[in-house]
C-alpha cells in the first residue's frame, strides 16, 4: 500500500514532501504552524487576511488604532466610502508578517502566503497590488491566490523582479474557473506554478453554492487533469478539501496529484492560532453541529460550527478599524443587514443580525469557527484526558501522520 512519503512534489530541481498546510485566516495558520511544515520538508501557509491586526497582535504595532483614530468621526455613519487603507501602513504590516516568518524559516520546505481577492479593502486593485508586492519584497517563497477569480492579479505584479521566480498558484473549484484564469492571463506568458483544486468539503469559503454536496473532489480533479492534458500544460495539481488521512492523500497522489493541501487536521495543533478553548470546540463537534451557511458578506458560502459566537451577533460594523471587506464603493453586505435591523428595532439596546456577520471583527476575535466537513472526526485523532478535554497535538505529529500512515489509519499521540 502506498503512502504519502513514497511521493515528492517537484518544483524544478527542488523536491518537497507533498503536503501543503493550507492558509487559514485570520492568523489561524500562524507563522509557527507554517514554519513547522517547512521544517519537515513540506509547504506551510501564512495568510495576509487582516494583516494590520495580525501585525499589531504579534509585533506590537498600532495600525488598527491609528486607522480608527483617523476615521473616528465616521463610525456612526453607514457610508464607509471615505474609509481607506494607508498603503504604506499596509506595506509595513505585510513586511513585518512575512519578513519575520521568512527569517525564522529552517529546513528544506517552503512558506507561501494565502491571499484572498475578496478582501477588497475599498480599493481592490491598489491594495491587492501592495499586498502581493510587499510579500514578494519580504522574501515569501510563493503566493496562493484564493477566494475570488483573480483574473487580473498576476498582471498587478508583472513588473515585480520576483514575478517569474516566486511560486505563484491559484485555488479553483472547477475546470471552468481554471480555463477562464488561463485565458485571461495568456498574454503574460506566465503560467501558474501550481493549481490547488478545492472541493466542496473544505473549510473557509467555498467555491460552490448551497448545492455543494452534489460535487465530488475526485471528479473535479480528474476533469482538470484531463483539461491540462488536452491543453498540453504540465502544471502540478493539488487537491484540497476533506483529505483527512494519509490514505486519502496517497489515493490522490497515486492518481496523478502533485501534492495535497490540508487544513482541518491542523486546527487542533498547538501551533495553530485558535485559542485552546476553541480548539476543544473543534474536537467536540459532532457532524450535525457543522453547517454551510451564507452569513459571510463576501457572497460565498462558508462552512463553520453552528456554535460560532459570531453567528447572529449584531455588533456595529467596525469598518473604521478594519474594513477589509469593503468593496470598491465602500459597501459591505453586513452594513446593509445591520442597518435594516436597527431600523426595525429602533429602541433596542442590542440587536441580532441573522443573515450576515461582521466577518472582520469576528474572524479577528476567533468567533467564527470555520472548519472542514470532517471536523467531526478530529476527536478520533487524539486522546481524551480524564477531565474530558482532548489532548492538543503537535503540528509535527499531524504532518508525519499524513506522511507515513496508510489506509484509514490515524496515529494517536503518545
Ligand atoms: C479554519 C480554516 C480557515 C481557513 N481559511 C482559509 C483562508 O483564509 N483562505 C483560504 O484560501 N482557504 C482557507 N481555508 C481552506 C484551507 O486552506 C484548505 O484549502 C481546506 O480547508 C482543505 O480542506 P480540509 O480542511 O478538509 O483539509 C480555511 C480552512 C480552515 C479549516
């Protein structure tokens, strides 16, 4: 029986263990987690979601309070069009976050950054260009473009000196989206270095509608492999979403995948950014406590634990401090929902907003517990203490379990 360690991911002459820990914002896939994946010879992701808040928390910078101070007069207004990011601050925060991770990197693996297009930041092109170029400047090994079609993203950095040497990849959920991306980018003569194919069982935002259960990662991967073959394109294909055991991963590698991207198993690693209390919620979750809903203002369905405190909360929008989801005209679907509820209950001290959530604030505070479909199996990956709590795992333990176990076996910690 084959195992993951029988395979290698090849980028030119470089060989890696074909395990990629996927990006998990906001700072759930921490630098510590990514560093472990790289040390063990695979690829780890950090994420640039809410990078200014992440820099403040980790490096004692004051980006969030400075932005809030600048726009304080606007807090009560529902028109957020004037609330803009300072590009120099965005650059500095990105350099802090990426630079420190890259300085700490040891071993043969790589560190990539997950960059979501849906973080439109009230100036989509300018902010995205800055995020991408600052990450390249700070030495990131590669960039994974996600949550959005990213049709123009490569062009934003085509003049960057590292445009052809850094590894640039995209996440797609269909052959159609991939074909569109390749067509739009043909004139740049720069193919993606890898394609993550994310299926319907993944965590975070989904590239599917509420009919996600009708799709099958294996089928989508096969369609994309066939398409690439027909087009005579040799680009590593990396399935993601619901790959829970080493055996699951080996199956894809035996069927032509170059590597796998995994995330949910690592949410209960000590190195993962979620608070320990929240990690216990992930362990405890049963299958019927996990749902795909439409409360994300991005418009994409998102999978999460039903007990997430951010579901139904009715806090005032925090765009002056954060504002990562403001679109090109300064709107966010949460603001509309919030205003509607305030108008309905003018005298209420506290309101509840059910259809959308203030994703920036709640992700920043670890109050939206997004997870993959198989999060309910996490309890089977560890031991339980007499007090009922679950033992946290090391990232190394989980990584090596993917690398060396066979079939549906999962190694328990010592
Ligand atoms: C807690 C969590 C947060 C995530 N956040 C992001 C994100 O910010 N950007 C992104 O592209 N994917 C995100 N994902 C998706 C993962 O990177 C990955 O592709 C997917 O979850 C793999 O499936 P698995 O979790 O079943 O292993 C997230 C997944 C989880 C579990």
